[in-house]
C-alpha cells in the first residue's frame, strides 16, 4: 500500500512575510466577535515580535513555556484555558515558536474538537474529528514540525505523537527573519535534527525517489549552512527544515531518533540535543553522516555534552530501552525487516552506555 498523505495546503515564504499574517487571518474571521488564539513561546514576552502579533479584541494571547518538551498534561491545561476564554470554538490557533510551540498549537487545535485527554490519542490515526484551523510559524528551523502530520507529546506512559491527517497545519508562515537571535548552540542542535532526518531517511530501507529528492536537497542545504558563512543561511535552514520534514513524511527516521526518544523520556533531554548526543556514537550505522556531523560540530565550535549516562540507574536504562524499542518503524527503516535479529535489548543498552 502506498501512503496517501496530507500536506500543508498554504505556505507563504520570505523575509518579512509575517507582516501578512493579519491579512491571512482576516479571511478566517467570520465577524467582529471572532476569536483567534495565538500560542506563543514565552521567549518573546519582552521582544519586539510581541507588538507585531495582529491581535483583535476577542483574541487570546497564550504564552507557553517550553523549558520542558510538550507534555499531554500541559496540552490539556492549555486547552481548558482556551475553552474558558471563549464559549465558542476559536476560529484559529496560531503557533509561533520552535518545534515545541508549534506542536503545542497543533495539539490544542486538535483537543478543542476531540473529547478527553490528549494522552488518549498518542498513536496513529486515533483522532476522530477535524481540528480547528491552525497555523504554524517557526522561529527556529530544523524539526520539520511545520510540515509533519504529528505533534510529539510526552504522556504518562510514552513519548509518542498524535499522528493524523488532521494534525497537519492549514497554513504555514515561513519568515526567516523570525529566527534571528536564536542562541548559536540551539540553532545548531535544532539544525542537526534536520540533518539527521536527512541521513536517516537517505540511508533507510523505506527510501523512495520522493524522499530522496527532498532529503538530498535538505542535506546539501544543512552542509552549506553549517560549513560555510552566508547571508542567506537563515533562509536556507528554513527550507532545509521543510524539505527534511517532507523527506521523512514518505520514509522514516532511524537509529538515532529511536535512541533520542529514550533519552528524552527518561532524562528530559531535548530532541535536537539528544539526537546530537546519540548521533556521535552511531558511526557503524551512518559513517558518512557522522563524519560530516563532526566537521559541522568543529566548525560551529559546539561542545557536546558527554558522560550523560554517568548517574543513570539500571531501571532508568531499561526504561530507555523500552521507549526506544516501541518505535518499530524506525528500526525497520534503519535495519530492514529482520531488524529484531540485528537489534537486541543488549545492543541498545550498549549503545546508550557509550553516551
Ligand atoms: P524548542 O521549540 O523546544 O525551543 C528550544 C529553545 O529555543 C527554547 O528555549 C525556545 O524558547 C527557544 N527559541 C525558539 N525560537 C527562538 C528565537 N527565535 N529566539 C530565541 N530563542 C528561541 O526547539 P525545537 O528544537 O525547535 O523543537 C523541539 C521540539 O520539537 C521537541 O519537543 C520535539 O519533540 C519536537 N519535534 C516535533 C516534530 C514534529 O514533526 N512535530 C519533529 C521533530 C521534533
Ligand atoms: Zn527529529
């Protein structure tokens, strides 16, 4: 069976295009009393961007904190606050921030129209009802959350996305100017998320010409951005993120992401940094990608955290192995249909213990 997947129908790209948000949203507002919810990373609370958000009288500005990656509990709380603000459904939910904030906005837009807790929908195609119209506006490039059909959430039992066609944004606004001011290490780690998406897609068994076309371009863009200086690097990285996301939409990620999910669930390590930590030990799976990764690390002067398993208890290590083993499609993409013969609990444990 071929996958028939949904993609974002409307995209605007260019420096300064954020200024057109008001116009884009005015087409959605049904009357003077309409309500649009802006879900914004609180890093912008004292930033000039705050003044540029096109708020109208009944709109809601919802600052969100992403010091921790999005949790189902947090999504449920935020959704309840939106419901409290307005008796009717809002006409739009607009996420402005990095992957975490965009995922929160996606999840809120879904949970406004689907009953229960967001934890009930962690999995594939469990969402029953279409979401409220939702828009993604990245301020940090790399995750591909702006194009994907998932919102990655950590729940009481697992870290797993709400994967569905309804999750996909209705509109994305790609304005590279918004990524100015991202700290250098964060820019690198989130950028490496994109690079690793490409490597895992391009070396995977699920690869087809569609994924290859997007993956190769995104891969080249990442190398340009992190190995050369250029005035258009922010633009290029934003497009790399988008293309990297498109590449994995038709393929899958692999060993690095499977391990990174375990690091995140047990140790709370953020996605981009967890990927970078893990990837440096995966030469046997991705020799060329790891060599390029180290060149970029060097060029960008980034010091990876080391010895992170130093204080980890055995039960925590076992939990990491559990979390990572659940991600069967990732292992299958990386190692083939007989992956279970190649990747045992022992071997995963050994990989973690190197970090
Ligand atoms: P993030 O959203 O967690 O943000 C990282 C840090 O950067 C935060 O402190 C944030 O406040 C700050 N930041 C964001 N934009 C900034 C700006 N312009 N200036 C200064 N600081 C800024 O980071 P991320 O790497 O973009 O996202 C990681 C999250 O995305 C994880 O939760 C991961 O699970 C998720 N993810 C989702 C998908 C998907 O397809 N939905 C794919 C990959 C990762
Ligand atoms: Zn990723």
